[in-house]
C-alpha cells in the first residue's frame, strides 16, 4: 500500500528537497530547502547543507561562528505562516477550529470558496487524504496561482484529491453530495442558496468572516433561508504562557481577533427548522428591519 501524498516528506532522515526549519538560541526561525553543495548563511556564520542531508530530524548544527541551530522539518502551522502570500492566510488557530467544528474527516467531499494563499487548502487536504475530494474556488487567477504553488510545495507534488477552479462559487458550483462547505470570502451570504443545493442532509456549512457586519448578515441569511439548523457563531483567541521555574505568567501579547466562524447543518429536504426557543432581545432588530438583504434597516 502506497503512502499518502506528502507522508514521505514528514519522516525519516533529511533528504535533498526537504524543507528545514532552523531555530537559533533566541528562538528565531529560519526556513530553507536542502540542496546538495549549497551553504546556509547567517550573520552568525554559515554551514553546508550537506551536514544535514542524511542526518536525523532534531539534529543540531553549528555555523562557522560556533552558533548552534536546531534543525527540524517545519510543521504545517509554521509553513503557512511563512509561505508566499497573495491574500491573507487562514491562521492555524482558525484552521484548527474549522477542522474540528466543521468535522472534517478522511475521505470527506469538501468545497472551499476563497482559496487565498492555500493555507486552509493544505490543512483540509491533509485531513481528507487521497481518497477525499477538495474542490476550491478562487475568483482571482493570481491568488489561485500562488495557492497552487504553496500547496504543491508543501506536499511535494500535485495532490490527487484537489481541484482548483478560478471563478465565483455561486456561478460555477456543480458539485453534488458535498459533505462540507467552507466559505472564506467577503460575502458568504451570496452563496447560501448554491451551498444548500450542494450539501447532503446533515452536511455542514462553515463561514469564516472578519467583521461583525459580515457575521450578522451571514447568520441572518442562513436563518431566513430555512434549510439549515440554528447557526452557531464564535471566535477563538490564543495566549501563550512564559514558564521559567516559579516565574509562570501569561505573555504580554496574544493572538487575538483574526476572524469569526459560523457553522450550520443542512436539514433534510422539505423539513422546516424548529422554532428558536430563545427569542431575540427587545431592540435586537429595528422597527424597519426587513431581513439581511434589506436597506438601512438591515444590519448587513
């Protein structure tokens, strides 16, 4: 049985073509690709790539300036934060939430709109595996080109489960029996009808948006469309901790707001969503509110 795509690049001794992440004594990272006969240069000296080729992961190399560097393969979160960008990337903290709460599973049939720089595509492909299907839609050709290069660079080759289409999802979506749909775009509410037709009963729609205005309009559109259960909305934040003996304290900086996530599940055809038991607070909607697509009375 052959190994899954990209697996051979994640284990064993370092090989020519592998990416290496060096960590210096101050915790700074440097990433490069191993090439026979080449040298890695820093302001603290250099060392030949050949010292790492054939060495086990987790080795330590020293430069001509006698500075030690720890050599490891970059993790996917490291890779996506350093990859060339066309559009902003989906940060690892949000990608992890999407994988968990959109319940991405091996073999899943997934549609993604807004491929950006290929960050989320890489996470999705690694979970669904070679037997799954990821169809990504991107409106801009330049973003699609960068995303393709980044994904293929990470896996070492084109991924057999990935199809990338340049164009709007709502105009080009032809996939059926889709398990999950991930929308990372400016106006995900415009795609709710197309997504509803593509998803299987019980399938999950997950939208990733940046602002409260987008969040409100996305949630209200999902509610009013009538083919999904009550949507859930949240954001996540990460705070690292400094641990040194008895000096245990939170870091002064944290990874705060990057985006909001919304999930909702597709109902069976012909089923009406149950009435919400918790009513909106008085004043949550203005007197002139006429749905998510309305004018001045709309929160969108």
